[in-house]
C-alpha cells in the first residue's frame, strides 16, 4: 500500500468491520481490502461465537453501525478486544459515541465521520476526533489518507455543533417547510420550477433516509441550539425584515466559495 505523505506509518494490517453489509461498511471494507489489509466483516445478527472468532488479534475494529445502537454493539464486542486494538467509529455524531467508546474500551479510541455517502467523489473529507492514543491517531490518519480520503482533526463538540447546523437544521427545516404546505391541493396549479427543484433535492432525505436523520437529530446534543438560532431568524421575517435576511444570506456568495460535498 503506497500511502506516503505527512502521516506516520501505522501497523494496521488486520481490520474487522462491524456493520460490513451496510452501505458505508461495504465502502470501507472494499477500500481496506484494495489497500492490502486483511478484512473480516460482521453484521447482524452479532452472534457471540462470531465475535469471539473475528475480534481477537485485530489491529483495528471499525464500527460502521448507527449511532443509536453503537453502545449496545460495543458492549457485545469489548470482551473480545485486546488493549492494543484500535477502536474507530464512523457515526455522523461524535459526542455520545466517543464517550461510549472511551467508557467501554480501555485501548486506543479514534472517532471519525465521513462527510460523504457510499459513492464519494474526490472531495472525500473525513472529520477525525482524537480519543485515546497518539500513535493510534497517527496510524488512522495515515490509513484514511491512503484509502483516498482527506482527514482533518476536530473535537467532538465542534463537530456536533457543525453537524447540528449543516445536517440537522437542513433536515428539520425542510421537514417543517414541506409539512406546512402538505395536503393543500389548491397549491398544485401554482408550483414553480424552483419549488420542484427543492422538492427533488429533499426526495431522498425524506423518502429513504428520514429515520436516520431523525435519529441523528435526536442524538446530537446541539440540535435544539441550532433550531433556536433558526427561529430567531424566522422572527426577523415575521417582523417584516426580510431584506435584512436576504442581505445576510448573501454572505455565502460574497465571501465564501462553497466546495461541493456529498453524503448525509
């Protein structure tokens, strides 16, 4: 595996992916295998015998499971992990999963969040939150870069505040907007191309991934802060200051060049 670059070479040669049949688990297992790493895959049902056979001796255990069930899965796994095994998750929230991993595993812990979906483009950034073990952190940063991702360091709190704004608020405000207009058939003759573009942009999020986004919204400790901030801006509109909102919203085009991203 020709990883090269600024990260320390880690001794990750064996990895067990738990949740290997999911979309993201499949992606990571495939890339790890392509990089020459021996990969064991586990998925539901997590039978004790399979855990006992697959987990001992692994350099890295990757938890590719939903955040609400991560602690339950981890509790089933910990008795089979050695103190040297690196533990890493890919949840879209970080405060609670990091706390669970640090609580239940005495060895190295690193949290990550792929800011992309199961078909990443070249801008495949990954947030990385250090937990325990500097060498493990260096090894995982090095590994992620070698798998074609772009890792960057952050804290669980900074990450979750950002995701509450970027991911959670997008979901809940889209729900509120479309819910407010639902079942009003008198609108159908007046729907515009811009409305249909917004509807199509929300289709997958609300028809396929709604349960996941609800879970993420509820488990993120900063979700309500984001909602309160949004409500304060709605109050400007309610007070007739829509021009103030429009001017402030224009910041994105005046000051920032938004780089394309994909994924939940």
